């Protein structure tokens, strides 16, 4: 039901319980009066006048295949005529795997800082792109959601607040799962104010930061020590540089919260900073993320219109 709210009739299936996460393939979804089989449920983005956050992983049994593809995916309950109120799960339907879409063979995961899976519309970052609400649960400082990714993944990426996705994974995934991650890429992670504990009056107003609540220095250092082939790549621009009054980049926030455990260690060479002088926060992601799908560069890449990189090891 409700499939004709936006004409023409029909609703695309999604790869995760968020409306933006679809390739908009005509026919891959449902139309009015078709029947679906509910496979599991997850909560995600609200849809409709009753803010229905309930989504089902569903199979269209009326048209089970489209051009050789299975006609299945996530569908908000707003479009399912099951006689239930908004956000009320049908009895007998199990929970999905924390809402993380199936991505067999995925090598890379991108943690978005917002509820657009790729962070910026039209950008393709990784094999599997997770919106904020899928990996940052509760007050967005819980690490449990970030570790629920396919076993084939070996590359973790994050931009801006998405920097915490790889950190949460290292904290919550367990030794065996952490050992299969060989590359972590952070795009312009941020400054001291993004990482530090806010004063009490700001916390009372809802200003929340998470970095200071985790032992990031030791998490990264211990992960690098696990395997000499592990690589940490940090692409920095205007937000992370933290220039002083003379215009020199200090990277003060990164040094205190991310690099202190790496500095002067035998594995410091496994961490590479690629600094693009004053490059805009979003441009750091859009200029370089498309170059890094499923690969780890041995040196800092360049991009048209971006400053030439200055590379260094913490």
C-alpha cells in the first residue's frame, strides 16, 4: 500500500533501512497489490506521516526476479498492508543482522557521518557504505554497531565523524576479527574540539563527542603492531590541520587523540599522513575516496584542483 504516494506507482527496494541507499533500478521493488515475503526486520529512517522506522528485508513473491536479479531488499513497513500500527513488528519475523545489508565478498566498508550511506550524494566510496544510524547506536558513542560487518572486509574507511567507525570496530570486534583488517583510512578526521570532552554545560545541552571516551591511541597502536602489513592512512585538510597564528599546521587534535601511541614506535612507518594544505573538509573525501576503492596506495595520491600533498609519518 501507499506505493502511489509519489507517482508513478512503485517503491524501490533499499540495500539498508534508509531511503537513499538504492541504485534506483526500475522494477526492482514493489508496486501496488504485489505480495512480499517478510524475511527479517530492522529499524532505520522514519517514513510516512506516522514516522514509521520499521523496515523489512523482503522478497517480492509476485515478481521474484528482475532481469536475472532477485527482487528483494529493504522495504519500509509504511508500504506493507499488514494491518499493524507504525513501528509494530509482525509476529514471527526475526530481527535482521543489526540492519547491515548483505554484501557478499565486500572488501571495504565506509562509515558515513550522516544518514546518506556515501556521506555525499552521488559519491561511491566503498563496497559497503553504512549510514550513521547503522553503526553509531544509542547516543552515537556505542561501539557495538560498527563491528557488525561482513567477514570478507579488510579495509575500513571513515570521513569526519565517520572516523569513529573504524575506532569502534577495533574496540568491539574481538581479536580474531580485528586481525583481518589490514587498512584503515580516515578522511579529514577533525580538530581538538571534535575529539575532546565538552564542558559540562555543553553536555547538558546535548553537545556530545565520543573520541575522548575511547583509548584511541592504544587501539590504533596495538592494531598496527599486530601485522607489519597493516596500514593507517590519514588524509588531512582544513579541519584537521589546526593551523597556528603563523599559518603552520599543528595537527594538535590528531597528535593528542590519535597519534600519541604511534609516535617514535618501530611501526610508525606503517602510518601515513597525506596533508592537502587548506583543502576543504568535504573535498578531502570527494577528491580522494573514489581513488581508493579496495586498494591501499603506497604514496599520497594527487587530484585535479587539490594542493599537492605533503606526506609524513607520525
